[in-house]
């Protein structure tokens, strides 16, 4: 299913925010296909947004698929897909050494953050999203929904 306005607007706001947040530390890319492993086979998902640090991205990467697991993969749920489907996908990302997965539900106005070593946490409204992996991060989920005009 093709992305609709809520999806596109959220993706744009997140891209601007994260590029500013991670400036000089890494790269934020929309729709960059990643080469990962799932169940012992190549798996090439295309997250809505990906963050990868300068230290992790090989310097010789050209115009190709992302060759290493990023620190962060963000998926914005489209209408018609279930949260359960995205929970499974988040597990696949984590099993492939992605350190954080954000699943964003524009209808419920939630961000659910998945970690490799603990249960996921859901952020909604004015609950402040912070993360030890990204110490400079301090923002609410609602900030993005308001900025995106949702």
C-alpha cells in the first residue's frame, strides 16, 4: 500500500528532526534498503528512516544497499497493517543486530520503541522519549504529530 499524507508528513518531520539531532554524528536516510540476515537468509527491508553512525558506516560505501545494521530503524504503520505484524518485524530487526526500532502508529498517535535487552515501551502524548543510546534525544511523540499536522 502506498504511503498516505500522515505517513509522508511524519516521515518528513522525523527526517528533519533526526538529521539535526545527529548532525556530525551520523546519517539519517529515508527508504534506504538494508542487507540483513533473517532465519539464516538475506533479508533486505526498507525502513521508512534509518540512522547509522559515522563510526559504523564503512567509508567506502557507494551507491549501494546499506551493508551493515544501523543503530535505528523507523517504521511508520500504514493503514491496513496490524501492530502485531510490526512487532514481528521489530523482532527481526533486533535479531539482525539493529539496536533500536521505532514503530509509529499515526492513528493511535504512539511511538513504540523496541530494545534488544528489554520489553518495548510505548510513548504517547507528553511522555518524554529519551534513550541512553541517543543521550541527546529528548522529545515527545506528540511533538511529531503536531508538527506533521496530524
